[in-house]
């Protein structure tokens, strides 16, 4: 009997090991401040080439109507890792600030935690920007810079949300300017970075020799090392690569400065593309490419820090097809490139016009794993796997998709219609809200994106029935606590905060 039991356990162990080895590796690459028009494969008039990303697109299914869930950084990262709209959390507008506590609730299932349930090793190499528990001098944690003990363990970050390993600099243009590895800072904080040493850089604590131009190259080196190391392992891995570029500080490595002959921003975009190419080459050289799902996308639209007038003058058009830019409710704020590569499972060079969001990464990965998501997880995530594997449907994957601007203004999308609950951009491009109010512009905007992709003709007065319908849809999505089928879930708020929103009266 004992021999039979041992044999059964050995058989189970072998079968589990085989199941792990059969599962694909998964890599999610999230570029920073890079709208869909910043990829030459998606913009024939871009005027600058992104050959590595183009090659990845050629080997993938790409989506032409993909959206970050917010037009800025932190909230989109929250959605990627949880499958949930950020405004259901405490973050109703803006981003997590300097020294702020973690945004993701400890009880919430995250993408890496889900992978770990299936025997995956998990790593995050890149920009976190979802908050930390900063150690206080004398014990405990603090959100006050003057009280932080930089020699202590910095918790509440990637390691507490499912990642076995983390390496990064948190937010590239914010202090502290030092590398994080897991829960420790590498090096002594002995200096103070001055504000404005590069565009967008804030003043604050730093190590003596911090080099902004070395950051992206270091990420590339670390990712390459991780992939080479993984080639010798039998366990599958999940690697999350939230790149810090081409976000500020605009700091191309010396090897890339001047390569575009246009601007440092263009140089930085070229280095970003090269970094993605290096990662893909390492994956192929280590013979892991055929069993790895690669998802490439970006956290929001291109930032005006790119200096659009200078780029336009040089023939580089990064806002060619869509109105607005980063932070906006307009399409330029959140329409992003999105491609998924899985050799043998996804047709190379295929394209999909379905409206999707970055929150869909969670349910898609769950589907790859064969995991049934619980009702209280990934409330706004829809699996793309059937679509990726060629399943045709005339039905939309999402009944509605909700967009969110930096100032907390909503927009809701259904088919060709998009309703914006703001008078202007809701963000940084003109007209901003104060200016739009002075111009006495209507409190809502309705656009037919099929006929008017640049959102130039406001049809709210001509189609009150559409305004009414989309308003009701948005309220339903908010009040139910989810946009996918399933039991209602609570939003983070002690009161019904959404009832105070400026709902239009059609």
C-alpha cells in the first residue's frame, strides 16, 4: 500500500511538472506615454520608423481600437494588474503621488498572483508607480518625506502583490533617484536631485551618481539576463516589463543621442523601439519564443512633452489620426497600440477592429491558464483569447467601454458612438475645462467615431436619445461595480460618490 501511495504521488508530481512545462510563458510589455500613432506599422505618415515594434506587429494580431483605461499612468497600471477600472478604487482622478501608500488593496487578486497559482515564476522589471509603504524612522510607515528611513524595507509594492522579483526605479522623473530591488533600495541616499535638470524631473533624494540616461539601457540588460536565466529553468514564467520610456525625463542613452537628427525625444523613441527589439531577439536566441505569449501595449497617449510642433516641422506626426494627447478624454489620450504574439496559436499579421481595453489582459491570461476568475476579481476584463485564436463574432466584446481623463472626467463608448462628460478635452489639450466653460460649450460631447474619428462635430443636440442611452449605460456600469456579467460588486467609497457627478439632462 505504501509503495502504491508513493508511486501515485510520484505520478502526480510528474504530471504537474509536465503541465507546468506545457504552459506558455507570458510577457507583458507596457511602454509609457506612447499613443497608437507612435508606431509606424499603425501610422503610414508617422515620418519615423519603429522597425522592432513593426516586426512584433507582423508576428502578432494587432488591435486598431485598443484603449488604456485612463489617459494617465497609475490608473492604467492598476487596470492592467487587476482587470478593474481604477475609479472603482480610491483613485477617482490623477495619479498616486510621491510617497503615497499602495493603491492595490492587499485582498485583490492580481495578474502575477494568478500566475503563481499555476506554478509560474513572476518578475517585474520596470516602472511601478502604484504606491509603497515607506518605512518611517522609529518604526511603522509614513507618507511624509522627512520621516522616511531609506535604509529600511520598502513594502506594499510588487513583492506584496504577486511578484517573486522586482527591479526598477519606481517613477523615472520622481524621487528617490535610486534602484529598487525587491524591498530594498540599492545604494545610499546622500544627494539631492535638483528640479529641472531634465524635462519633467522633480527635486528630491538621490544617490550620488544617478544617471537618467542609463535607466532604459539598464532595464534592457536586466530583461535580457532574466530571459537567459529562464531558458535554463523548467518552470514557466510571467514577466511584466513596464518601460519608463518615452516618458520624461527624455533621456536617450549616449549611444542613441542624435540618431534621429530631429530631437532627443525622437532619439528616445528609437531607443524604446530598440529595447523591445532586444527583448524579442533574446527570447528567440534563447529558444523560448515559440512557447511565449508576448503582449505589447502602452499606458496612455503621447505626452505633449514630445514637442509636437517641433516633430511636425520635421515631418514626424505622432498625433496624425486622433484628437488630443495624454491626459485627455479625447481619443489621443487613450487609444494605444496593442499586439499579441503566440506562435502556432495566433495568425501572424492579423488585425482586429473590436473595441478593447488594457483591463482585458487579466481575463485573457486567465483564459490561457484555464483559470475561472472569482466574481470579486477582474470586474471589467473580457477575454480576448477566442478572438486571438480566430473565432469570428458579429457581437462586440464589450457592450460599453469607459474612458477616464486625468481630471476624472468620464467618457463612454458603444459601437460608433462616444459620449464625453466634459465641455473640452477633460485633460491637457485645448480647450481645457475652464476655457471650454468660458466659451459656453455644452456640458457633454457626442461623436460618431466612424464618420468623425477626430471628434470635430459635437452631435449631442442632434441625438438626445443616444446621449440618454449612453448616460444610462455609464450609470449602470458604475453602480453595478462591474461592466462584465456577474454579481454586483462594491466600488471603493463610503458614499455613492457617482451621484454627485454632473450628469447631463437630455
